[in-house]
C-alpha cells in the first residue's frame, strides 16, 4: 500500500530552521516525484516544492525560493524539506504528496488537484 508519512514539524522561532521528512512505504516506488504542500490558517492549500523521481530537478514556490530546499534519499525512500529562515507566515500544516509521475510536470501545471496520494501532514508553527 502506498503510504506517505511526514515528520519533523515543530514550534520554532522566526529565523529558525527545520527539516521535514516524508517517508514513503516500501511499496511506494522511489521514482515517483514528491511534492510538498502547505495549508495555513485562513488560506487554501498551496504548493511549496517538488522534486523529480529519477532526477533531482526541483521546483519551489516564490514564497519559499531561496529559503527552502527539497532533496531525496532514494535508498531510504525519503524526501526532505529543509526550511531555513522561517517566518511566521510559514506557519501551516505541511503535507507531502505524489502524483505518481516521475516528473513534476503535473505539480507545476495542476498543483494539488493532480496529487494521487497524500500524507497526514505535520504542523509547523513559527512564532516568538
């Protein structure tokens, strides 16, 4: 069964850093692209990043570009989201998801609607 489990969310002060992990079950192909989304209070779910399956091509939303970095460890079937210089507006539930495509094209063009599998999310709170 395909399963994605996020972890690493925490309460952190502005300017701090966190690394989120998205662990995929062994039945989840490690060549699927993995995207990160977030949903903040009062806002719709938005795309954060995507990393390709058979490559390390990455995409980032303008709001996190230069601060967040996504990477993957195929041996562990885990995707990471390193978040630096966190801001209060980064406060949200962060979800990893996959469209089951090797590429991030569906993430880029269709966003959340293209995702076939979702994790349960992990809470990131940025506050002093």
